[in-house]
C-alpha cells in the first residue's frame, strides 16, 4: 500500500550523498562549538540540530529506521541543549560528538551494503548516561515584546528572548519594507547583518507600505552599546525600534535637559581611570600570581597534614576557613592579573583595515572592509603575534577572493566587494571571522588537486573538511592551485603561526558567493620563555626561569667532588652531566675543545648539563604530553619552535632529580 | 474552483532536501492518479524561493518542511498568513515526527495540516482530500 | 566490541585495521620527533592540530621491522586516546570480516585477532593496548 521506498532502493545513493553531507555539516558545527560551553552560538547549535533532524527525516523516508531512531535520540538531546533544558557543558558536547560518531558509523554500514543497520541499544541510553545532572529547568522571563509579536513567537524564539534578557542583551525590531523584485537580497543582507551584530532570533511578517512590496520584521538580540542606528542603516531598514536596551539602562533622550544630578552621575564614567602600565610590570604581576598559586598548593597540603591530628577543633576550623578564603582570592588573582594584558582588538583591526585599503588599491580591487566587535578584548601579546597571519588572510581575501569590478558586474554582483570581519569572544577563546563575498573555493577542486599532487593518496578517504587540505604544507607548493583560487599559497604558514599560538583556522566556502575564514585563538596567551638546545639530534626546551646561565667549558674546568664530576659555578660546585647520556641519546661523535653547558636550577638544586649546542631563547606554547604516552618522565610535552621544528619540553625538577640520583649512585659504587 | 475535477491545481513544495521533495512529489502524483486530478507542482528549496513563487502562481496548496536553514518553515507560514490574498491558502507543515508539540507549534504558526515524516500513503491522501476536495468533505456539502 | 566497520591500512607491508568509529581523522603532521625512553613500538611525538600526540609505529608494534618515517608522515588519529597510529598507506573503509578471525600469534598482544584473506592477512589492532600501562 505504501509508496515508501524499500531500503537499498533507488534512493540509497541519494540517501548516502545526503546523509554524508548532513553528517559533515554536523561535525563542522560541533567542531565550531568546541570549548564554547555556557553560551554556545545559537545559530551553530541550531544548524547542528537541523542537520541531525534532516538526517532523521531522510533516513525515515527511505525506511532506515535504525538510523532514524539514533538520529531521533541525538536530536532530542540537541533540542534540549538549544532550548536550555540541558546545560551546554563539555560533557554535553562530548555526548553529542559520541552520537555523531555512532550515526556516521551507521551510515558507513549502509554505504558498505548493509540493508538496515541499527545500534545494539538505543542511543538515548548512552547519551543519558553521560548527562546525569546536566538537566535543568529553564526559567521563563516576563515578555517585553508587543503582544501581537509575542503571540506568534515559537517556543524556541521565546527561549532565546529570555536568554537575551538573562545575558543583559538589548532587543530590537528591525523593520524592512522591500521591493518585490529584490526582496530576497534585501532580506538576506538584513539577516546577515543582524546575525553579525548579534543574534537574529526570528523573522516575522511586517506591514508593507504598498501591497506590491514585501515587509519583514527581524527580532534581534544585541550586545549592550551596539549602535542600533548604524545597524539599521546596514540592514536597509525602514525603522529600528529598541524593545529593551541592553546592560545598563537606556540613556535619557538628548533633548532632555541634563540636571546637575545626572551630570554628576555621568562624571565617573567620563573620568573612568585609565593607567598606562608597561607590559613588563604586568608580566611580573602575572608571574607573581602564578608563584602565589603554587605556594598556596604547598600550603594547603602542609596545612592538611598539620591539622589532621590537631586537638583544638575551633582552631582547626578557623585555619580551614582562612585557607578557603585565601584559596578563593588567589584563584581570582591569576585571571585578574592576566586581564591587565587585555586590550581592545581594535588596535589590531585598524592595522588590518589600513593594510586592506593599501592592498585593494595595489590590486585594482574595489572593496569595503567592515569590522564588527572591535571592543572585544584580546591579549596584547597575542594581538601582536596575530598581526602577521591575519594580514595574510586579509590580503588573500582581496587577492583571490574578491573579483575585479568588471568580473563582479558580469557575475551579477555589486561592483564593490566586501570583506567582513567579526570578532567575538567564545568561552575562553576569541574568534575572528573573515567573510568575503568573492568567488569562493570549489571543494571538489581542492580534493582533486590534493589527489593529483599526491598530498592525498587515491586510497585515503576524503577528509571530513576538505578545506583543511589548504593548510597542509604540501598544498601551498602545488603550482596549479592558483588556477582555481590560489588559496593554498602560503596558507600553511598561517596555520603554523596560529598553531604556535594555540589557535586554529577553518574555512567554509560557497563557490560563486564567498569564503569565510574562521580563526580561533585563546583569549590569553601563556607563552613560556624557553631555552632551546640540541642534543643527540633532538631539540629540547628548558623553561627560561630555570636556566641560570649558558657557558663554554673545557674538560679541565671540571673537578671531582666525592667522585662526581662537578663544574664550578660562582662559589659553588654543581654536578655536571652529559644530557645525551642522561636521556639515553646517541653521544655526538668527535667531541673536541670546549663544550656548550647549560646551568639549570629548580630552587633547591642546581646542575650543569653538557649539550651539543644552544639554539636560542624563544617564547613557546608548550603542549603537555599525556601520561599514557610512555617516555622518560623528564619529558613533559612538546612545542613548535619557529621554522616548524618540534622541541621536547624538559621538566627541570625531574631532570635535576635524575642527576642527583645518579650522582648518589656513583658515590655509593 | 468552479470545476474541481478538471481544473489543474497548483501545489508548492518547500523543502531543502532534494530527496524529500522527490518523495513528496511522488506522493502527490499518487493522490492525483487516484482522484483523477491534475496537479502542477512547483518546488522551492528554501523560504526565500517560496516567498518569490507565491505571488506568481495561484497556488491551491503549500507543503512546507518545518526545519530549513535561514528562514524556517514556521517563519514562512507566518509570512503566508500575513498576506491578505494568501490567508485562505491551505498550508501543510511537514516535519520529522517528534511529538504532538511539533504539530501544535505548526498549527500555532498558522498551518492547516501537519504531516510527520515518514508519512504513509493513506494519511497523506486523507489530508489532501480534506484540503483540496472540500466539495466531498461532509461539512461542505 | 561491536562488529562495526573498519578502517584498513598498511604498515610494514602488512594489512591492519581498527574500528572506524574510533578514527578521528587521518593527518599528516610535519614530522615525528623521537621520544627518549619510549619502547620501540613508539615512533615518537607529533603535533597534530596543536595537540601533542604520541605516535605508535604500527609495524614495530606488530613485530615487523620498525618504520622510518620521512617528512609529512601519515598518521591515523583516534578518539579516546592520546596517541595516533603511524601507517604507510590507507586502504579504506571495509566491513567487519565476521567469523573468520583467529587469535593473534603469541607475543603480539597489540592485536585483537587475525583474519586470513586472499593474498595474506588482515590484523585487527587493539587501539587501547598502547599506553603507559605496563611500560617502564
């Protein structure tokens, strides 16, 4: 009776193509949401929800109930997240990831010819198990919207209105009155501008001035202090009405006579103190805060031991309370000290803007550079480090993205191109999104090129994100790349520079309509000044604060103290060890003459280490290596050094402990 | 609608999924054959296209997916309902069968009917009978 | 263990496979840096997407001669652990070969089982076998 298709019928090929596309979309969304707990980007959560919802739909339509069921369970969880019923924690995100993995393996089984694959158990059970305690009751908010609009809100829109109030965001209504012939462009522009400035909660019908025109009304949540008039202009709005101001109360209208009282109230804001502090002083404060945190840890351990058997209960209670207080204060101090290094990102974006104008003129391109979120704060050090890679992205967008005026007109686009940069904090990261309205990049062409150049072997599956190929070192040298976009040229350098800062970059693109580069970097950057040495063919990094000095030593500079070779360092003799033999590395052949020595200490002990050579001092972002990776415990992590090489990070404490242990063993022997 | 049996009827199908549009079209063909009706189906991939198509053709029915990017089905229904000349146009919201809540949401936005995916032929045919053949419906005779 | 799909690849001239749902991605880090003190079955450490990952030499772990990775080595990054697998090439996604699996030969604890197939063997790797457990 049913006209539904049987699995494996003529729809299975379409199903697979569709399912794979949806899964890829979902993975892109969740990747973008990574670490963005607490206040995840609603449009990404929605896109993710929609992708899984659509997957359920197409699976259900072709009768693949096992997949539809699993998608349904994941969709339910996503609905709970977007409706605020599940806390968007990292646990929730990893449960979502797990669900997506399960779905893609099911889809993979269809691809392999299985007729009706299903998971052994309901996915819901697995998801629920990881989300114990993550559920909450959303608190309803009193409505501030006009009644007719309020009545037509969907549950989700209502939830987002409440969420905007909870986060002290402003709410505005953007009214559009558009010509029928071009309404979709006008509506799309207004929607995009609203989303860039804040969150587009919903699109509603408006009242048209003339029945032949199309009227829309956009409900938008905005960060406090957004220039709503400017937004209205960018949207081509007939009118923008503020439903509720964000953050602090709406200022009185300009026509009102300021009384002495309001003037006095305003005064502190104007005179809001700004003190210029040299970066080194801030760095010293950050270091002190770090040391204090370490001392607090040691004090806590000592205190627990000392109090364990203390007979005076009230003294014990007092001590514990005082320590808890200290703990809180010290915990707050570190981030506060780090925040002193934060500066508005405008210092960086204005530099990009100047470069944009120059580059556009040099290339004969006509384009505007539009920046949103210039007030977002970013680490001063990071802002400096980011300038080069971001300049590269801006030039790239002009050079290879935005077409020449003639080509744009021929393609039915406005003569002037546009590159929009949106800067926004996201969890502990800052995200910089560059979107151009240029010619875009053809993903198939990228994959084809990667296969042709051997970057991707024919057997290797296409990566989830083909655009990631653009950042592979081999890709940039592929000559013919420029034929379709030129995007590859030098992008590996951008990726490398960002990786060194603990950041990453992703690309999205629609051929013909534009490309988006999304750069995410940590808001504060904790770079470790490190001394990099070469030993036995390896690069090793020692924290700069543990290095006393580097010197050249001859064999007769050493002396034996209690059977252990030592080096005189000022008025003390420190044990001397060859770093290569200490770490079990091959000794350098043919050593003659003076050798490079690094004297290091950890506060208690000091030792001198013979190395092959000293490479230099760099600020490195050290990535810890998990305990499960077997190795000498003197190696704590790895860091990229300029030039793309990797240095292994040494743990000075463990290194000194080994020197002293072997010295003792030597004496005992 | 003077001669419902012989008039060509126009149906707008809005769904961002190609296979979904194909299945809806197939279901529409089945209904048309069964009732000796002639249907002209126009497809739209998103809400913008749908808004553009709507004034061009005197549609007799709109079938729209609820979950679409940028402009959702519910937003589209709100727009349709706001235009006086389209107020009486029957609209069916199609969504993956979640629960009664989804159907209620669609009705609240102004949908006349609701179909959960996957739908079976009988449910689909019954809904179309109800919306397109008012003369045969008991309350209209 | 579920009998889901596998990602099959080659290392040391033999064919190996891991469950597809444990695979995060195939990546080509710039290079692998040797890790002092690691057993021979580990090739070293590599930075993948800014993360420091231990790299297991699949060939060496299976008792074959160890690999000598050049620049841009091919590694399979896994979910749920802090290491990736160094492989020579990837064969692709394959269905789980049911019913023909035999236990691995003694001394090859890194394998779950071995399936004989046309022209040789397919060894199933136990991805969780690697790690500090029982290592020095």
